[in-house]
């Protein structure tokens, strides 16, 4: 099975703006899906919480 990816808007706390990026989706212990990517402008780690599957 291929790894799930999320492509969409993330909020960058360093740039204080929404950035479009693509990142890998993981699931934590509580079952929350979390997408992680890098900001294309400043290379800060971006995190977006997604609804449960």
C-alpha cells in the first residue's frame, strides 16, 4: 500500500500566512490523522490536523 499524502493549505507560523504544500499523512495513538510538510518559502515544518478517517 502506498503512503497517503495530503495536498492543500497549511498555516505557517513563521510566515504567518497560509501556504500550499504536499505532505505525508500519519496517524497518532488517538487515531488523529496528521499531515506534515515543509514550507516552500522558509522551510519551516508545517503540520495540519485532518479529520479521522
